[in-house]
């Protein structure tokens, strides 16, 4: 007979110490003072201390009641009977750490004690306690096997003695049935407690797992939000400050031409104003938690709406003012012409991703490629929008070709289920191409039989 594995220790809480079923520490810190602790010892002992106290109490009660039950003709309790009582009671001190060993001792003692003619004391209580403990701690086969062994032991002892004239001896079917019934009821109660304990532990494990899942989800959302804000700030600052830097250089070199220098300064003013506006929109999200506080930002203007492909014309105008020749193609309207209604109806995430991709591609063209001209093409197809930016420069040099800008564009495209490629163009220069599905449940890239450049091929056919 073998015991089931010990139950796993359950954490007391996040970062707290572990407690098992037999841990000596209390579940909660008792109140201070005499009402909570005496000399630093918990008033409610648990674990091994509680088992030792139970063993001592059973030993004392069994010895006292056995001495009181002495009748004429009984065998003296000392030394054999007292030794059996002591062994059986002392074994209870290890009832939870070694339930099977304790059950073996408890099963062996009563068939030895009673048939040998010792006083009719309560030594059988040890058997009931050990059987109940085994039913709680072990598989059902262990206590049921003990019941069979107990009955067999009593019958064997009675047959060896020949009955002995004891009316309480287990010698017939009725006495065997009564003993078996009592033992089986004890096993049933122990199994019920075992089942309830298993349910409680399963509920605790589910609660702990749910708490961990909530913490992981909160951590994941916090990381995703930090990355989103970092991308927004990078896109806003990198593009606008690049334009400001170019215009400031132009103003310095045109000091002898006041008109052109003033035009560059006007462009710097417009670019810085746009930077502040977009920064206000990004940081306004962080201040939304204070919206209920009338004293926090009540006088501030509401954050500006997020950019989208419908406003990409403003971006192109700013880039053209920096001295880069900009050509519009596809569904982008020419300056002064009415905008395309279809671009205004794009889903907000797709419109924002497309705008930021164009913005970063123009920033790379201004800062890294040394381009003189750039072509921006946006085309709407059923279920998707395709963005392409071509410049005639050398492209980003070295590690800049796969730096934060290109990685950020890929992340922008992936955030809406799309794809992006960036590299040398077929006719020279540098090309950024992105396919952005309009449906959140769009098929993954390549699922429809088209390669990564399928949308690009359609754009080239339409161009």
C-alpha cells in the first residue's frame, strides 16, 4: 500500500511564503498582544505541532481510561499493554507526513491488544483516526485494504485464542459486519473531506492562474502602450524636426536673399507649429485620466484628431517646402483639388498607419537618401489600400537601412494585419511599399496566392 503524493504547497499570496497542509505557520498573522500570541507562540498550533499534541492527548486519554477499565482477570496493563498504547498513539504525530506507516501501526495494534486480554480501553480510537487520515491523504485502495486487514486480523486472533469467552470479541458474522460498517463509514467521511479539499485547492489554483493571467495581460498592455507612444513620438519628432533642420540650413545659406530666407523661416514656423499640435494630440491621451478633475487641464483644448491618409497632402506640402520635389500619384489629389472621399472613409487604424508610413519614408528621403525628388502613390483596391514611396536618392546607408524608422514602418503595417517591404527600387533610388488590409479579418500575406509584391505589381500596372 502506498500513499498518494503530498499535496503541493499553496502560496499565501503574491511574493508571500509558501504554506502546506502541515505548515507550522498560521494562515494570517494573529493580532498583537496577549490576545494574539503568548511568548511568541501561536495560540492555534498547526502542522507537526498540532499532530504531536493530538498524539499526546490520545496517549493520555487511552492510558487513563484503560487503567479505569481494569476488571478482574484482565492482564496487567504494564508493561505490554502500555507499550502497545504508546506505540499506537505516538504514531499519530506523523499522521500527515507518513499516513500509510501510521495506518499500518494502527491496524496492527488493536488485533494484538484486545485478544491478549488487556483492559478494554479506547486504543481502537487510534485505528479510527489513522483510517480517517489515510482516507483523506491517500487513494481509496489504501483505507479499503486496511479495513480488510483489520477484519482478518481480529478473526485470526480470535481463532487462535478460541474465542476466550469475551462477548465483545469479533468472532461471528454479525460482529464482523458491525466492525466493517463502522470502518467503511469512517472511510466514506474521509473521502468526502478529501474531495472537498481537492475542490478547494483546484479553485485556489484557478484563482491564482486567473490572477497571473490578469497581471500578464496588464503588463502586456502596458508594454504595447509604451511602444505605441514611442512610435508616435518618433514619427512626429523625426519628420518635423528633419524639416526644421533642412529649412534652418536653407535660411542660413540664403542670408543674402531675404525673401527666400524669410520663406524658409515661415516653413520652420509652420513645421514647429505642426509638431506642437501633434505632440499635444499624443500627450493628450496620457492626460485623459485627469479629465474628471476640473482643475487638471480643464482649460486645455481637446487633443487633435489623429492623422490619416486623407491629410497626407499637408505632409507632402511641408516636404515640398523643404526643397524636395514631390510627385503625387494614384488616388492622392493634386494641390488645390478636392480630396478623395474614399481616403476619408478609411478605418482610423489603417489611415493612421498609412500616414505614418508615408511620413517616415519622407523623413528617410530628406535625412538619409540625399534625394532630389520623391513620388508618393496611394491606391485603393477592394479590401485594401496600397502605399508606395519612391525616391531617387541612394537610400539609407549602413545600419540606418534597418533602423528604428524602417522597423517602425513594419510595425505600423503589421499592427493592421498588413505587410511592408523597404529596399532599393527597380529603377534605382529607394522604395517603400506597404499593403494595408481594410478588414481586420484580412487573409495573411500570401494566402491568396499573391507574393509580397502582388499589390505593388498592380500599382505599377495602374501607374
